[in-house]
């Protein structure tokens, strides 16, 4: 048979069926597994083969289905599912680093990622330098022969600025560093990160993979050697594994992710186009707008602008708050990738801990609103946003 296509893999990939032949994936809600004999137990602790399980912290059939399905989507050799996106980021980095190693990271990072790199890793003797992720020259200057890993979000939150995966990977590989990419905003639907040189990819499954705001989860993807040799021993002994129930939610999320993310992207594009010249806005930040300076990179790296837009309102925080408070369809929350459209004010929420200088350096103004486009009718969303923009201008 020819190789199956993505949509088919998203529905069937990784499926394991019990003797009952259940059509929908079973939730193996068990922490342990019983053995036919003492000899079998002994043998499994020496080496467990494919689909032989010991304890849910080490692996579980429902979790394995999710890992295989998402690995097929990403084009990765293997994956390890984690309890949250942060367990994935922490596991990917800590499992490979040791005291004395050097890491280069982009400075535009999700708050908890920044905490790991700025506060936790240095406590264990890992030296971390930060660069402006969009500037290849800064990566080149910061990389050293002892640089063990580079870490960045391929599309930064909330400015939606892209990092050139191929460009950074070339530089990092030249010094032998492992390229770890937090790919949440790019989504696994548009990602071709492995082809472009990423070695390890992490997702918060909480976002587009669930896509319906139900559960926390994450996944690390990479070579079989990295996932099974480096990451798995760390994860299974430190307790960051995904629960079988969460894995089932994420499996079901994967069945529809391609349809959802493409529909949400079409909506984001329509909203960005509609608002691009709006008088109440300083800027519309959307990588899929042809006026965006990174539009060529967006086309080359992802082929689409994704599901997120940031709107920079004239009038700073008062305008941003008036806008949020006037929204009816769009919800005020800080999740993203959800079926429900969501708006958030980064300065006072997700990026509140940063100093004014740090926010200014990242382009996070007081008028900035981050919008995650959902699955509602696009005309209802545009009407809601336009009404709220009008309310923000009084
Ligand atoms: C949400 C998010 C995370 C953390 O994921 P959790 O599932 O909340 O732990 C990490 N990186 C990015 C870019 C995110 O958006």
C-alpha cells in the first residue's frame, strides 16, 4: 500500500484494539498491568518489548496511541506524551543537559519556559544566553563550541514573530548543538520543523491538539534515540507522564485537528484582512498578511499564517480594557487554539511578570491584544470585534 496521507493517519494512526474490537479508541484507565507468570514479570523488567507495559508512568496503551498518532503527523520517529506542555519543555531540556553546558535561547518566550531557562537551569550550573530570535547574526554570535542546545518558540507569543528554523538549525548544528523548538503557535498541522532542521519539537497539547479547552497535556517529538534513550528515562522516573484519560482526549483532538486549524486559520486571515486598515489600530500583527515583513518566511516555513492575531490598539491599556469588556462572542481568557475565540491582554496577564523594559524590547505594548481565532462564524466574530473596537475609542 502507498503511504497513508495525513488526514487518514490522524483518524487511524497508532490505533490498538482489544479483543472486543471497539471502534473508538479505548481508555486503558489502569496504572498497572498483570503478568501471566513470575518469569514474564521478570523478563519485562529486563526489557519490555513493543506493546508490553509495566506501569502507567512508564507507558500505557492509550498514551502510546496518542504518541504514535502525533509522531506520524509531525513526521518524527517517536514521541513521549507528558502531563502538560511545561512537563514537555522541562523534560526535553533537563534530560539532555548537565552542569557546565551552555544553552542559547530566544528571549521572546512563554513565561514558564523563561522561568526554566532563567531560574532553574542556572541553579544546576547550566549557562543560558538570550538572543533576539529573529536575528540570525545574534544566534551566530552567541553559539559556542560548548553550546549543547538552542531553544526557541518558532512563532513567538504574543508578537507572532517567526524564528527561521532552517537558519538557526544550520548555525546550531555547525557547533553540534541540539535544536529544540517549542512549536505551539505554529501548530503541528503547518509544521515541517523536522525537515527544516529541528531535532526536538515540543507541543503543549492543551492548545490546538485538544482544541476544545478540556485538558492539560504535552508531547516531545524527535528521533527514537533521543525520545527513548535520553528523554524517556528522565520522564518515567520523574513523573511527568500523561494520564490515559488525557491521552484519549488528545487522540480525539487529533482526529479533527487538520480541519479545525485550517478553518481557524481561514478565520484569522479574514479578520486580519478586515482590520488591517482600521483607524482604531496602531498595528495588526498577523504573519499571514502580505504586508507583514515576515510574510515570505511564513510562506516558506509554514505555508499559512496560523490561528493567532495580535491587535495593537491606539489608546493603550484603557482602550485595550474597554475593547475586552465590550466583546460578546469572543471570550476573555488566556488559553489559545480553542474552538472558542479568546482574547487576552498580555501586559496585565501572561506577561505581567516582565519589566516594562523587557516588554518594550519584545514589542508588547499596553494596547496589545492577543486574539486566538476559534470556530465560530467569521461574520459574527468580525462584527463582535468591530463593535468592541468602536467601544474602545470613546
Ligand atoms: C501553553 C504553552 C506552553 C505550556 O503548556 P501547558 O500545557 O500550559 O503546560 C508552553 N509553550 C507555549 C508556547 C505555550 O503556548
